[in-house]
């Protein structure tokens, strides 16, 4: 079973995404901050990370940089309300950019781009 971590400071988004991923058969968890995400990543490996760019304790780019520095092989889906961040997110290491607001269809499309769903 593939494991996914959703990193967003909005509890509603974490619950929406993780519940939907669980319906699709993924093992899904969430973190509300960069520090919580780093702690969870240290204790377990994840196939996919959904990372919001604006977090209470820093930028999602900080987390992406930390993952790259530790040679973490997780695929990264960046979540942002700012579509203008798309190109930068992809250049900084995201595999997929998912604009807010999003739907379950958008989540599925992101998984398809990563070849994690048919």
C-alpha cells in the first residue's frame, strides 16, 4: 500500500485530502506544520507528499529543500492558491502543482500524473 503525507496548516484540507486518499486505497496521514512533517518523515517513508507552500512555521519550499538535502525520494505535489507559483514549484523539485481550490478530480489527476493511479 502506498503511503502519502499531506502537509497543510488548514485542518479541513488535510482531512479532505487524507480521507479521499484512503478511499482510493492509500495509507494517508497529515501534518499541520513543517516541524511535524519532518518528525513524521523521520519515522516513516512516504511515496507522495502533498505540500502547501504557505505554512505557519515557514514555506513549503523549506520542506522541499530539507527533503532534497536528505535524499528523500518521495514524489512531491505542491498545493498553492497562487497559480503564479507553478513554475517555481516545478523548478524547486515538485513533480506536480495542484492549484487551490481543488477537487477530488484534481487529486486524482495529480496521482495520474505521478503514475500512481490509472
